């Protein structure tokens, strides 16, 4: 099959490349360990920084690392044992590039 990418498809592909995906595990183990609070903090951070157009938040059923939860991934990078209090420094570093990577 032959397909020529349209201008609209190019714009859509480019805009998708600029979107950062956050996948939060909402499986029972991570949920019991506190990911509901983590999700609230992520949504609050994204809203406060006007990042709604740059960040896609979605849930997963299990990340295969239940004993290390709560788990989430940001742009494909897994983060384990994440607490609600970790969200502001983590998202500042990953979404706003504030602070040092090893903080
Ligand atoms: S429930 Fe979150 S990793 Fe399994």
C-alpha cells in the first residue's frame, strides 16, 4: 500500500512528538500503596503549570513491578516507589527541567 502523509497528518505527528506521556499504574497494589494521591498531585501540577496541552496522563493496570510501587512512567522512563510528595520535584525536573537530574 502506498500512502502520502498529508499536511494535517504531519502536523498531528509533530504535535504528538511534543507530548509527554505520563503513565500511572492504577493496579490494585499501586493504588493501595498510594497512587491515587500521586495522581491527584500530577493533575494539580499539570494544571498549575498550564501543561495540559503538553502532557498526556493515562492509567495502566499493572507495570509488572507491584512490590516496588507505586509506579509510574514519564516519557517511557519508569519511576518506582513514588510518593505524592515526590511529584513536585520529579515533574519540575522532568517537565520543566528545573533543578539537577540527580536531586
Ligand atoms: S499494580 Fe502497579 S505494578 Fe502491579
